[in-house]
C-alpha cells in the first residue's frame, strides 16, 4: 500500500499496467506531471515555485483543474515543502496512479544558493518518481525538454523519496 492507503495497479506497490495513450485521465495526469509543471517552472521560475510552496496546495489544484483535470483528482494533490542539503523542494503528491507511466511524486528543486542581482536566475531541477511496469523509477526533466532516468529508485513512500532526492540533488 502507498501513503494514500491504496494498492497501485499491477498488484505491487509502484507498478501499473501500461496506459492506453488515448485515455483522457492518463493523458492529463501525464501531461500535468511531465510537461505542464516543468514547462511552467522553467519559464516562470521563482514566482511559480513560491506559488506551489506557499499556497498550501491550492495553486497545484487550480492548475490541475484549469488544465482539464477532474475535481476528484485535484483534491488528492498535495504540495509539501522540503529542504535538502542543497535545495528547497516543492514535492507534489499526485493523484493515485492507475497506469504507467504516471508520476507518483513530482519534485521542483530550487538551489539554496541565492544569486546576486547581476547573476543568472537559479537553475531549477524537476525530478519525479513514476510508476514503472517492474518498479518505480526516478526521472528528471530538463529545460530543453529532454529527460533522463536515474539508475536508482525507491518505494513510493514520501520519506524515502525525499531522502533519495537529497542524495541525487547533492551529487
């Protein structure tokens, strides 16, 4: 069982059947986590990051609804602020996974080091724990639209994901 008290599809925690790419809910879940949130953060940066962190999940839910997601799924979105050794992080707990690939958590990481007024804005990192056919996996989305999968993963438990984020972001 995951922290929502529900087993994920496929019979074991963190796995799910392959999605039908035409299914509306899956397209929305996938688009929100892997396209919408990264595009917004990479374009808007600090202002949007602060909205995620300070709105007590309301900004994340509003974004879900305004992009065509259901109210039922929006109510399950939750944003938790975490500080790692090197980053402030907003972790979005996504609605329950029904298929793969869908994100379990989406992490928006902002470096702790603050830049001076003449320096470049901070480079955000977007990482996610996604349901895989065999086991959950950690992925990362880059500003140029590319993505990579990290070689490590963890159980879909918030504390374990936060600990793994700390390790990955510190490298």
